[in-house]
């Protein structure tokens, strides 16, 4: 049982890190769109 939890814990941990990274990337992308869009609208006018 102890061996089993040791086997699965690193996978779960790395998955959480990946999840956080994707969430951060997604947030950055949304922020980027939010900031870039008004600038692009100014250029197109």
C-alpha cells in the first residue's frame, strides 16, 4: 500500500504543476488579448 502511494504521488504532483502552468498560460493569454485588443482597434480606425 505504501509503495502504491509512492508510485502515484509524483504523477499526481507533476500533473498539478502542469495544471497550474496551463492555468497561468491561459490567464496570460486572456490578459494579452484584453490588453492588445484596444490597441488593435485604435490602429484599425
